[in-house]
């Protein structure tokens, strides 16, 4: 269907209200199409169909409809259908799919055409619904009624909203190319339903942001509902804002006056500041969390490296061959021994020598042990060391200190012995008492 469209309103907010044709597909009682049938189209590439203000609707009980257009420079189609044998299940005010179906408009759709069709030429429903209808309509202007099954053929046009924007470039590109048209005291925002950009007045200003002089200051002091100054305060207008004040600290009527109160500034600036602060906090938390994860992973890899380097795999194999023997040495973790010695507290040192330091420790099962922390380890003797651990752990003699196990997750292995409470050999040799 071709012809001129009525434009009912154009707003500087980037919208244009029009009266768009209704797609009609009607039949007589014999199922023959009528001449009033229409298939509207709108080929205006500068405009997109508003996704927030419109919806695509099909009305009828023997109906299916298509909406076609260009989306991201490619052909696009969506559809909607409705079938019913009578009006018993049709509910006024609800477009539920029975007698009426509706779908949302995809973002960025332009150069549209749409049409309504019938499955069976309305032969079975002709008595109460001789036509199929399809249309794009402004959301708040449509409330479905069963009467539309017959009356919509008299509504040749219906209200619809188009979005418009300046050019097909973003704000940043337009500024750099010198064809930017937003005037003074205005802001620019990229079009969210297609290409191009829009201009808007800053808070505290009004007018046409597309003119060179742009938006003009609003005098909040003239309108009481635009300022929050009290009865004993004077309102002083300022560019884009206002402030409340009084002369000499007292209002002319003699009442005490509250100190100057700055008018509320742009909520955008406040939101940006709060948002930036929250963003920095979130970034700090995420970076700290990531650092801890990386540090933990590196620590695990280092422990695995020392475990293999100190013959841990060989020791595990040797111990597995002993089955469930009670004399099997235990492989302690570094965390167990740190906890047992309170992170190697110097007050728990019970002996020092040329080869290392011995700590008194308390295991999680309340056993008191002696933990030997050696100073060095000959890597060529790893195999011999592992064999000695296996052998010594099996010795059980009252005159020999029992080896309970070892820890291989450090650069130099730690040995865990049973604790002998009767002192050291050094004390028996050198202490006369």
C-alpha cells in the first residue's frame, strides 16, 4: 500500500508519531478476497521502528501475519498467528494468542512491510470474523477487544512511533569530523536503536539542544516546585542550578535563617563519582583475589616440585608395598608441621647442631613429636635417604628413637621423630648433675 502518512508529532527527544496503515485481508462468505485488502510498507531508511513504544499485533481467528524489514543491513522476518473456532475463550483486554497475538519489535528494524493472511479464507469463522488484521501500534494506544474481529476493517490507520537520530555516526566520530551539531549546554548520546546520535539538554537547562545556542538555563527560583528553599530563605538562581541563602544570617522577616545550602548538583556527576569509587573498590578486590589465587597456585606448584625433587614419588611407592602395616612412615604436609610448631616458633627449639634445628611439636592427634629441620640436602643421596626413611620407620626398640615420618614439600626434607622427654645426649655428657 502506497501513499502519504500523517505525522502527528515530532519531539526533540528523537521520536516521531505517525498514523501507519493497517494490513487487512478480508473475504466474503464464499471465501473470495475483497478489494479492500492492503499490505502496507514503510521505506524510510533514516527512521527505525521504536522498540519501547510499539508492538506488532495480529488480530483474527483464522490469521497469520508477517513483519519484514532490514535488520543490520540484512533482510529479516518475524511472524504471529491466531486460530479459534468461536469467541468463547476470547478475553477482552488480553492479547493472549486467542483472537489476538502480539510480539516485540526487534532493535534497529527499518524499511518495513507487513501483511495479514488467512489459513482457510475465514470460511469457518466468517460469521463473527471475516478478516485478518496486522499492524504495528503504539503500546499504550492498544487494548484488545473481541469487537476488533469485525470493526478493525474501518480503522485504516493506527498510531505508531518511529525513532530518529542525527546521521549514522557515533558522538565521538561526529565530534572528530567537525559535523557535530549539539549546541551549548547539551550532551550527546549514541542512538540505542540504530545508528546516529541524539542531543539532550544538561540538567538545569531546557530548550532545543540541536540549535547553535543550545539549551537555556532554567530559573528554578521562579517556580516553587523546582527548588527546596525554605520560607525564611532567598532562592538565588545560578547557571544550571540554584542555591538557598539569606542576607546577614537573618531573613528580612526577622526569623533565624539556616546557613547557605547549595542546590543539588547534577545527579549524573554524583552517580559518576559513586560509580567510580565502587568500580575502584571492585577492581581492588578482584586484583587482590586474583593475586591470592596466583600466589596459592604457585605455592602448590612449588610444593609439588620439592615433593618430587626430594623423592616423594619413590617413598609413596615404597610405603604402598608395605600395605597396612602399623610401622609404615607417614608423609606429613608442610601445613601439619607448621601448625604443630606454631610456624617454627623459636621458643619450641629443643636442639641445634651443625646439620639443623630440632623443634618440639604437637600433632593434631595430641602426640608430642620432635621435628628436625635440616640445613642442607645432597640431591645425589635422595634414593639412599628414602630407603633409610623406610627402614628406620620400621625399627621399634626401646633404646632407639622412632622415626614417625617426614615432610618432602620443602627445599630440604623435615624428619618427624617420637619425642624423648629425658633430655639430650649433650646434657648427659656435659652436665655434671
